[in-house]
C-alpha cells in the first residue's frame, strides 16, 4: 500500500465532515453546559471538570492543564499517535479518500524488509508465549512469585525464552526464515557459521512502538548468574532505536 499524501485541503475537508463533540464523546463523558460541553480532562488527573469542547469553533481546551486544539490534535493526544496517523484514522471515519504517493522501488524494498522483520518478531513473541505456557514451567512459578497475574502475562504478551541454545533459531529455520534477519534483530547470534539464541532462560517482554508493532524485546534472567546481566534488550535495528 502506497503512503498517502496529506494536504491542507484534505485536512480541512476531514474537519468539515466531523463534529468534535461526537469524536470526544466517544472517548470521554461530556455534559452540555450552555453553548459548550464540559467533562473531566483525559490528559491530566482532576476531580472538577475543566475540559471544554466548543462545537461552534470545533475546538477543545482544558483550563487545568492548558492543552487544546482541534479534532485531529484531540485524537493525536488521546490515542498517542502521530498527526499523520490521526488524519488517516479520521479520514476513514469521515469518508474522505486520501490521495496516495507513488512509492519508489527502493522505498518498496525498505518497506518489505521492515515487514519481514516485524513478522520475525511476531513469530518470536508467539514462541516465547507458547514456551511460558508449557506445564511445570519454572518461568510461570517465577512470575507467580513476583506477583505477575495470568491477566498481566496475557495483556503484555509476556513469554519465556527457554534454556535451550537454539530453540528459536530452529523454529525460524523450519519456517523458512532468514537467520541473517534474525541476527540483525538481535534475536539470534552467529559464531563460525553456527546460530544460537540471544535470549535464554529469561522472562521476555515485547517492546512496542506507538502503532503497537513488536520492534524489540527485553529479557529478565530468572536465576542470577555471574556472567549474565540481569536484563538485556534487543540490539538496535531497522525497527528499534535505543
């Protein structure tokens, strides 16, 4: 899919088709007060409502934290996404078709590579989750001792990298995945033509970007060892910048 081109005309058309009151009301509770709508601000903690939405001007403003803007900036801040992503999201709601930009061959190659890397991280995440779910798993016992509930494990997709030297490398090979790409992600290491897993005997935490993509991992060792750090993260890659 080619990237979309966002112009000021497109932005204005989207805003003209939407009512900020409707968009805000789907996310926070608002009550009509005179010509405006009022509610508790979603951007800071408060007990007395100071968040105002003005339907005539199609803007919002909080008199507590002084955050304000239009419908696009509201969705940006509310969902912690970029302006570009907010426009795409609201264009879909408003029924506005966004013009696309032709992608060059090199850009297409870069997009394809990033998607391949993301797919590898998804396979790794699912592998770690499946290993955590195995019966009589010491990682489960460790998580329980640390007060991590089943719900928390599921919500944050926490998994377990087993003690075996190459369980993930073997899985990726069976899936026809390039181990070179896995090395570039920091999931696998290579020595003298042999591949072995970077993360072993660790509780695994996926690291997500603002879109929710798995871009890296953090691993917490279960048993202290002199030659192993307590925490390690994935190396920097095309997906992950520390």
